[in-house]
C-alpha cells in the first residue's frame, strides 16, 4: 500500500475559511446573507487562496440561536436558499479547487423539529429526548441542578411542560437535548452524514462534540466528579468510531469542537479511527504575549503528537471577539466571562498585532481556520442594545454584549449602499464600515487583504512538517520549518525594542516594514527563507 497523496492529506495543512452565511453576502437584497451571495463571491475566495469553506448551519431553523437550533438537516433555510442551490455551490466551489465542510449540531435540535413536536404530543418520540418528572412535593423542582452552557447564565437547563414533566436543554429551551443512548438518534445522524457526503461535501464540523452522551441517571452536578455527567463521557468514542466508518466511505473528514483541559483525554478524540482534527481553543483565547503563545503552541503540538493528528490554529470565529479589537485591548486574551460593554480598545495597535498574528498562525504546522472578515481586518462592532439579537446577551441579564459584534455583515464595495453587502443588513454596520471594503483593500498592496493573499500564496511551502524553535531575546518568537526550497523561518517580535533578524537569504513577507537598520519592529512578523 502506497503513501497517501497530498490530495488525500489536504486537511492536514489546509486553510479553511469559515462562512457565517447570514452575514457574508446578500444575493437577493433582503438584508440576510444567502447562498446566492456566497456563489457570487466564489471568485473572491479562490483569489484569496483558501482550500475549503466551512459553513455554519444553513439548515431550516427558527434562528433562536443563530441557526444552531436545527429543525431539519435535509432542508436549507429559505432565508438562505434551497437544497439545489447548496448543491450548485458545493459543485462550483469544487471546480475552483475549494472543498466544502458543513456543520452538524448533534447535541440538540430545535423545539420545532418534527421529533420534538411529536414528543410534546405525547408520542413515543419522547424517548429520543430527556424527559423526566420534577422533584419536590408536586414535581415543581427541576430533575437536577446542572448549569447552563451559556456563559454567565444562571438559568436552569430544564423546562417544565403543562403536563408537569420537564425536558433537558443544556443551551436554550428552544434547543432540547437528544438522547444519544437511543439507537434511532445514532441512526438518524449517520444518515444525515451520508446525505451530505453524497452531495459532495468534503467534511463535517461537529458542534459541542464532547456533550452528546449523558449519565443515564442524570445525577446532580458535583464539581470535579469523574466521570462528568455530560462532558467527555466514554460512550462518545463509540459514536465517533461509527461516524468515522461513514466518513471513510466518502473520503470525508471531521473537525470536532472539543474543549477539554485534560490533554490526554482531548487526544483520545483524534485517534486514527475517530475524528481527524479538533479545534484549538488554547491558541484562540491566548493573549498577545510571547511566553504564553509559545506555551500554547508547544502544548498544542505535544497533545497532537501521540495520535499523529495535525493541530488546528484559529484567531477568531463567530463566537469570539474579533482579533483586531481583542489584540488592541489591555487584556488581549479571550474569556466569555469577561466580555463587557465599552472596553477601551486601540484599533491601530490591534491591527498591527493582528497582521503579525496572521503570519504567526499561518506559519505553524497544521490546518488554519480563517473566519470571514478577518482577512479584511474588521474590528468588533458595538451593536446598539436595541438591535442585539444574540441570546447570550439576554440570558446574561444584559451584561454580556453577546456575539453579534463579530457577526456584522461584510463590506464588499466602498461606494455601494450598505458597503455592497446587499439590502439593509440584519445587523447594523457601524459608520466607517465601508472603509474596510474588499474592493478598496484589493487595490491597496499594504492592506490586510493583500497581506492575507500574499501569505496564502506562500503558505503551501510550509506544508505539515515539524517546527524547530530558534534562540531569541525575550519577547521574540522565531522558528524554522522545512520548505520545498530549503528551510523557512517565521519571526514575531512581541518585545518593546526592535529585534535583529536571524541569518537568512531572503525576506519573503512581512506584516509591516523593517526599521531603517533592517531590524524587526515591535508587533511585527516576517517570513524568511533560511
């Protein structure tokens, strides 16, 4: 048996662009992004140089949680288009050399899903969820005391029905949790996987991948109890081994949303017969600090090494404060619990760091996920309180600004209404948003977009080879990677003073100019040929 080809291993070093359809591009002028808008922008994505697109849920949904409350996995939500359009999009992207990944949300469904509606009508479908009698003299107390998965929320994870029974929802009441101990739940999801693989998708991203299995006794929550009643239970691995069999039949891949503090338990999900990759939340939440970034990189590579899985790197996603804003704050890390209105931000500083962070992440071994708009250097938008839609804001009692600030519709054309997005956007674009428009940046060789295009042109040289740290002064990160024409170097200066560059034959790309003495300024990164 020969070695796997590069095409078979594409996912090990891919740049995967995250598309939040609702905010990407509006093709029909109704103010909501749609598949027609994405199809029209495929040439832009091809020119950017990405290898694949990951779509947040585009399925039929009441949109109580941004589409993560799915009512039917085989139907595209009418706000976005039709299944036929999705099939055309997958095919057209493939013709341009771009693969497609879809999002699956296996922990729960929408309360409008046919199964749950039948369950509410006392049908046998109740066995597919977690229905329980309440505690207390009259069943007026929830069956247990599990905490909500929405940060900052003290709301219970149980809702009582008029008949007195309660149902479990780790997220919102509109998202009832499925009972993964029931074979029909497993069978349905394997059929959903086949449905999308047969339509040409190359992979699946698994939402909340460590939450599916629940302790059948549904005991009260006890801090530190092992095993946890609903996080990272051993039963999950049998589920994902079954899924892997489905994916292998189509040469498909999985990326799991697995956020666990125990690196050994995290790595179990990446064994050769389970998931291919998982998101790296350590790097995503890491502040702009040389020591902590190096520790995050080292720990990430170390936890993936025993199972031979590639790491993934991401600076931002649809849930997280945009990089330009986060890196421009005194606390440049990310924590849901610390989000607050009116946090002071130096956007010029954040933009310099975001440019350097882009070159750092794109030089690391493994795959990179690029959230839409990051290539334009978009900042986090402050949404007027009366326009916020994210349930995280409301479930926090109004203290958390929510996630809408990173979901504002993209600016495409500077002199067009609504910056070329389409109709009046579902979330308001801040004043000055057109200054970030893609058409302006495409014509500016010093723009964030031009930097990303240049970086993605060079990046295939890095491949999936090992990383070797180089000696540097404190506050400077430098490492070497084997390239196709000799080794490649990445140097990032997070120190206060300019740094000398290591010996090299050529400067390939910089996030900013060198100083007059040829040194690397603060908050700047370069790629060098050794």
